[in-house]
């Protein structure tokens, strides 16, 4: 289902240029051939900041890998807990992987589930009113949106001005991970393309193919992972395979600075200074925290034990049910104002480091705090390893091995 757009038509460009964007449903019907390039559509995409992400193409993920990542996510810190330390998806990853702008006004506005509001927005967006079978509780069916896309001519100025792209922020990825980490959650939505490509770029041991076999396509980096050939060996790997790989990860198995040498367009390069901001991420009712103080090594800075995890209180993982008529600009004015006024004042600062091994003082604090989360294979009783793991099983059966902390590996 697709949530209604709640900004008036004159604010659409501002909405699409909001600071922490990621894309959902990047599964186009087909890739455009060079001779079908449409200049009018290209100009509109450039105005909204979507000209780069529109080149991603088809993306395939892997449910077993997703499960292994969700297991490592801690909703109270908004980070993955790995043997090498805390890591997470940041605004820097959004900019490089999806080629989206990361600095601007917070995305907010009114949520209105009334029928009249639905009709007005559908006519404004698609030029037609959905039938009774195409919407429920103020939301339109995604299949109806796709039919509008497939049946309307896409080479007219009217269409380009009318169409809106559905965008979600990094906040939505955090919220999806927080919800998926609950014991009773069986599915996950959100910008999973961002999550998969982040994992493949930063942890090559999880990737379906080596990065050196991929072409250099520039921004967005997600484009080079689209249409990768699905090797049978990879897609048959169970969650246990990826879980063990994360358990055995050393500090050199995580790529702390994966984007060195990647050319970035000037428009995006000017915004990269905002990557390390420690601020709230705002998208209507979705409020999440960007915890860059806990992942300073991802910005090439030394990591000391961080302070207590930021508590969003009741605003964290808010779930909307029933009819809605809320102005989130007023309800969440404190978070909107905090992003607006403090995001430049909370950038991570410090000397650049070359050695990414954790400091002993940090590693001692980290293992004391989260030891039970760092080796999950030992906690899963009766887990059957995949058919492609017999060699690893034999090596483990040879006898217990002494665990060497990552900062001594």
C-alpha cells in the first residue's frame, strides 16, 4: 500500500529534496534503452534530485542475509553490533549508494486519511480518481498506481509535472530494522536496496560476487549491483552461513572507508559535510536518531566509548492505525527544529586515523556491554548449517579455538 502524499502540490520539489532520502520499490518495469531517453523526464528528475537514483535498475536481495543483519540490529542504539564494533548505515551511504541529496528541510506535513483528500491527491498525481476497490482507509493500492504508470503516456510535459515519486528516508530504514528486530515480526519493508548494497560494499564476505568483478559506474553505487547474476551457490546459503561469517569477522573484513576515490557530482559533494551529523531524522510520523557518535571509525576518526544511547521516548517506532488527520509539523516541532538548528553543530570532529583497529579502552567497554550479541551462532541451538559449509564444520570440529579480540588480529 502507498501512503498518501500530504504536502500541497507547490511543495513537491521541496519534499523530494529532503535531507535523508532512500528509495522503496526500485523495481522498474524495464530499463530504458538509449534511444528511448526522454529529455523532459530527465530535466524533471534533475530538479527533484532523482536523476542519479533513477539509473539504479533492478535489484535483488537475499532473505537469509537480511535475517542475519536484522539479528545484529539493536533498536536502542540504531547500530549493528559486530565483533569489530558498532556500525550502521549513515547519510554518507545514502548519498553514495543512491546518489540522493542529504541536506535540506525536514520532510513533514499533514496526514489526512479522508476520502476527499485521497481523491484530490490522486487527481493531482495521476489525473484520475481511484475506484472503490483501489483504496482503503485513505491509502491507494500499489497495483492501481502501477496501472496508472503503465497506461499513461510518459512523454508529455503534463505527465512529468503530475507524477510523484515515492521516497522514504534513512529514518524509514532505521524504523523498519527496529520493528523487524522484534521477536514476533515476520516481515520487513522499507528501503532494502540501501541496506543490501551497504552490506555488500562494506562487508565483501557477504557479497554475492567480489567487488573487483563489478564495473565502475560512479554514482549511484547501487547501479553496479543491479542485475548481478544470481549464483545458485549464493542464493542457497542459509542464515546460518551469514551468521557465522559475521561471528568470525575481523577488523579488516569491514571496509570502513569504502567510497575513497569515488567521484561525486558537485551538487552532492557540497552536502557530504553533513554525513556525520548526530541529529534526528524526520519524516512525518517517523522519527529516528542518526547515531554517528557511535560509529566514528566510519568517518575515519578514533572511537572512544560513547555516551548513553539517545532515547526518543514515545516518538520511536510510532505506528499509525485508523483514520488520521494530524499536522506533524506541530506535533513533532521539537524534532523538526532540532534538525533545522542543530545539525551543523553536531558534526563529528577529530583527527583522521589510519589504523581502524579499536582502541583497547573502547573494545573492553564494548565487549562488556554487548558480549552476548557478538557471537550469535553459539546461541542458536540445533541450527543446521547449509550444504555449502562442510569444510567450516570440519575445521570447527577439530577442537576449540582461542578467540582473539579484533584489535589484536
